[in-house]
C-alpha cells in the first residue's frame, strides 16, 4: 500500500466512497474477507467519517450500483470449490 491509498474491509463504507467517484484501485483478499483499496487517501479520510456518523448524503441509486459492483468484484475473485 502506498502512502496515498485508503483501505477498508467494510463493503458499505467502500460502496459509499466508490459512489463518490473515488477511484477503486483493487480489492485484496485477506482470508475470508477483502480489503477495498482506494486512491486518494485525503478524500477517503473526509468521506469515511460522514458515512460512520450517518451524515453522508448523495444519490442512493449510485450508492446501490456501487455496492452491486463491489459484490460482483468479490464473487468474481472467489475460487470455484470444485
């Protein structure tokens, strides 16, 4: 992770940040979980508290689409059990 990256394991926080058009760099597997790694740590550090204090506002459709995209990325990386 470079100094300007922001990481979170919380998919809802990640969806909120992603819906605010912060660039998702990658997702990193970590056991059963994934890290969502974003560019622009400064923006993420200002967006994250808005999410956690329930003061975030924005386009709900964009948030839902971002959430679906992140879920699709996770499931596309999970290995087939066969």
